[in-house]
């Protein structure tokens, strides 16, 4: 979600889904 993780760097879409 809003936390910064290595996965979010690769998949910004997942970062939005996992809020």
C-alpha cells in the first residue's frame, strides 16, 4: 500500500491494490 517495498518498485499497480 503506502509503505515502500521492493515489490512496489517493480509493480506499482500491486502497490495500489495492497492498501
